[in-house]
């Protein structure tokens, strides 16, 4: 039997994870003094509220011991493991999981463990994990599942912005001069995630949210000609009004009503703040699993 795992960076709602039998590894955040379990000790709204007061949070990766104990139990139950992780360019979690895999293979040479670096973030790879769960449910072969994962990683695109540069600056992703000037001029940075490194990439900027909406249409039109034939994902931290505006614009522009709005939770949110607004889409279709529901 194939057992599917992901982590809290994927922003998969608890009820959806249960529905599709996806086991989620927890992650912690720390304010320098105390450590909190996400969605148990602290939720994203409290975290955003505290961040606005100047509290700086950092995330911690899944521990070696947790990976080891969970994966070993599955091996002893003769299950095959697929774990889809937060991008290695954003977290050390993939590296730790891979270390555990290698150590377990020394103990159990016949174990089947597939550690996947999503090279992505939030529900971008959360959607991939759900699609893989559906493939497992549909009894697709392991070869087909791994082929699809590789395709998805090569054709997924992220584009996002924030209204408030404070959190990118605090996290070291923006220097002081750009932070001050950007806030003065109402600059909205446009970012994506590199398919090669899985790291955040600043590639453009506009002045104001209206300009961002126009720019996003121009960018995605150049990258994809199949936006009317897939499920598009909109991610938002705590700005549902802007997410709904973007959904309305995309529906009209691409004649596509198959658009999901979902939340960016604390793992990503503590780096971006509550104003994050993003779009996730494919630049090429696979033919199966291009549309999905949650």
C-alpha cells in the first residue's frame, strides 16, 4: 500500500487531508522565547495579529526523529512511502527527510521511500498532494504517479505580491533601501518561485494593487494558453476581498469559473504577512488531473 505524506507548508485543510488520507507532518513557529505548534497553540490570525505588533516569528522544520519514527512504522507495515515536501529553497525539511530515507535504507534495503522536493510553497504543492492522493485512490501505478509529479513540478507557476513589505524586509528578503522606498511609493513587488532552485524570486514591481491585477493578466497570458481548461488556485493570507476581485477578473478574462480560493497559513504567512495574494496555475496540461475539487 502507498502511504502519502506532506507537511503544514502545503496549507491543506485538515478535513481535506482526512478525506484523502494524507498524513501531515506538523511544523512549529518560534518567537525567540516560546515555540508553538501551528493551528494547535496558535492559528494564523493570532500570528498575523502579533506580527503587526512587531513580534517576529520563525518556522522550524520537521525533526529527524519524527520523520524516522513515522517512516519506520510504515516500512515495518510493508507500506510504500511518498512524501511531498515544502521547497528545499525555503526550508531544510526536504534535506532532513532525505537524510532519514538514506539511514532507513541502510536498515531496510528493500524499503520503498520516495522523498519529493516540491520546489513550491503553500497550496501550490498542496494541490499536487491532493492530486496524487486521487491517483492513489484511482489505483494509478507508481510509475504514473511519479511521472505526473515530475510533470507538475516542471509546469506549475506561482505569481504573488504583498501590500506591506515589512515582513519580507524582516525576513531578510528585502534590503532596507528597497523597503523604505517601496513603502513610500506604494510599490507592490511581483514574485515567483524558481522552478530550478525553489527559492523566492523578485522579478518585477508595480505601483498599487490595481496595477498588479493588470500586470498579472499580462504575465500569465504570455506563460500559458490553457488557463480556461484547468483549476486555477488563488492564495490569500487575510485579504479575501482582494482574492475575490482577482477571481472575478480571471473568470472574465479567461472564461474559467473553475477557480479555488484558499488560505495561506502560518508557515508561509510568517514570512509574507497577511497581505499575500497569489495565483497558481499550469503552463501546460497533462490531460488528466488538470481539474480538481477540494
